[in-house]
C-alpha cells in the first residue's frame, strides 16, 4: 500500500470511506479520525476507522473542540501542513488527567493514548487528521512523523479533487476541468497510453514538444526504452499488478532539467485508469518527496535523512533528532549516495536541492 491508492477515492465512495484506514496503516497506527472544522466553528467527522459509530457520535456531541486536549494543543501550535508529534507536546500524565481520556476513551472501554496528527486546509475549512495507538504502545517517533509528512500532499490533492467532483455539474463539466482546477500537470491515461483527459498545465507542457508529445492521441517520448517501460507501468497500474517502477525521468531535447513522471491508479466512469503526474523541475512548486521515494526506492529512514540533509542539517544533527547513532545515519547516507548515483554527500544533497523545496 502507498499514497497512490488514495487516488481511487476521487471517484470511488468505498475508497473514500477507507481513507482513514489507509492513513493509519501507512503511519503505523491503529485508528484514524479525520474531522473538518469551518470558519463558523462548526465541526464534522469526515471519516474514521477502528472506532464505532456510537463512539464517534458521542465524540461529535461532547468532545469535539475544547474537550479534546490533543486537538486544542495542535491548533494552538500553529503548525499547518506538516505532522504534529502530539506525543511530544502533550505528556502522558497530562493526557491521563484530561476529560478526553477519563470521560471519553475510558467510558467507552477504549485504550487509545498515543497520537500524531496534521492540520491542513480543505475547501474553506480546516481538516484535522489524527492517527492513534493504544496507551501502552510506543509513542510516535520521527519515523512516523516522516510517514505522515510524506502522505499529506497526496491526501490534500485527493480531497481537493474529490470536492471538485462533488460540485454541481454546472460548476465542473468534465474530468479535464477538474484536473485543470488542481493547477497540476496531470494526464489521465488508458492502458494504451491514450489520453482520457488532461489538465491545462499538462497540455501546455505537451504543446511545447520538449520531451513529451502527442501522436494519434497517445503520449510519445523520445527515449524508446523509457516509453516502453512507462507503457508497461501504465498497464500494470491499471491492472493493479505489482510495479517494477512507478516514477520516471523524461529527458528533454532542450537539455533543460528532465520532467519527473509519477503514475497513480484512479477510477474513471467505473473503470480503472491511470493518472500521470508531470513535474517540471524548473517550476518552483513543492518538492514531491513521494516521487523521490518512488524513483530512488528509498526506505522511510533514508527518506527522512535525505529530507534533513536538504534542509541543512548535518549528520550529527540528524542522529540527535532521530535518536540513533551517528554510524546509523552515515549508513543511510552511504545508501543514498549509491541509490542517487552520486559519490559525495555534497553532490547528493545538491542533486536533491535542485528540486523545488517544500513550502
């Protein structure tokens, strides 16, 4: 399972309902609650897993807001669009003294006591996504923090696309308009690489003819080997078969930095299809760490170290933050050098730093 599975929720109600469960598994938790808060302070449970409907109804009635010590601390932190290690901010003693523990979880015979969350904007509202573990479990750590950060971009994009699709037909007449409204260069493909729909940003890139062209309704690329591998990956994505590769580099005849391509599964009119994300390296957009992880096949720990190095931290800083030995960090750096095809740490960091930084 990876964040590519999120995209089935754009058109599939069952996949939308399964989002909290997928998030919990990816972050290493047992439960997940997604709640939406509007400017008028109205609150709504968007989705959840593990808990019963009765328990969520009680939470919605009595514990959304000031009675939720985790939520209050998260909102007051001012941290938006990245993970909040709630376990580091709210001590276990403070949690055990709270009404959330004594008058809610204990009352329902539930042992939830660990939490990590994120606050992000969603359609004029604020979405709070929280993942939990039992109180006897280990606290969430930097590894789970990196996992949560790694899924937020895709989660936000899926929710935004879903919201657009749910609007009345007079607002959005086609999937193409929905894709264009995301501002991303996105193409929806069938198994033969024919375009079903494309965003305006994607069509602008194709019209330039600098590495990605359109021939007979099919995407075409100058590198035949890459095109063949991409075609196979598109078919595998649609058929839900294991992928040898889901991220690609597309060389450009102009010798500009290559396009970064990533494949994600989706549904279109009740049938499986494939979304191709086109990331222009020369755009000042967010760094797509999901793409980097897929392309270089990084482990969660390698991804975390790479993100910290690009952020300017030293190996010693990372070891201290991660609470591991310096030798462990150096081992991850050696693996990063091998996977990125660089020989020196400075060259590897420079390679990743040339990609746009997250805002």
